[in-house]
C-alpha cells in the first residue's frame, strides 16, 4: 500500500529530522506523523484522520493545546485538502509528506497508487504533471527545500525519460 505503515514511518523519520533542524515541537510532529494517514478511503482523508486523532489523544489523556496542535497539523498536511498550515509543526508534517512523494520513493509510490486504482502509465505520468513535479515549490521549511533538491532532480529525470519512451523518442 502506497499510504501504509512504511509510508507513515518514512514520514515520521523525515518529519522528526526537519522538526529538529527547524526547532519545531518534536512530540507534536511525531504524533501527527503517526496519525496523518489513519484514514485513506475516499476524499477528505486528512479531516477524517484529524477527527480520529482528536478522539484518540483525548482518550489517552493529552491536553487540549497538544491535541489541537496535532489535529491542525494533520488537517493541513494534505496537498488536496487546501488547508494552509498555521504552525511550524503543521508545515513540518506537510513538508515531510511531500518529500515522501518525490524522488525514487515518490516514483515507486506513484505507480503503487496507479496499481491500486487501476490507472495506466499515461495517467500516472499525468499525475506527475498535475502534482508531483509541483511539490518542491510548495515546501515551507528551508530544511525540506534542501532535502527536496536531489529528490526533485531524480523525479524530473525519470519524468523526462518515461515521456521520451512513451513518445517513442528513444527510437529515433
């Protein structure tokens, strides 16, 4: 699964790294990263995951301020959710999730999602154009922008090569 436990653990690792470099609250970022994709069925997954996190963290006895910080980070992490991150912690989670969508891992995940949804190669390449190639320019933190450089270069190289092959340019 493209949004399974391995994705969550990569986002957690990236988010903790960025949080440490940027001075964000690592506990908030960690909880948010662990819960950010709790629900992936259908639209508005971030809002459903945030609702779940609010309930879970409340049951676990966390304070209201902590809960709201985690909930906001989860709500604002999604590319398609269009909720602007207001806190450093929310920006960190958003950046970490975007970083896992580019580079070699991003390419692999894009084709995993394609397989899960029954999409073909051409449709997946269109997803590169509509989303993945834009992610680098949507990062909030300096740390994430630095991390994105090599990942984005790989993404561009892969995209160019697959377009070349799809257009039979390599046969000329």
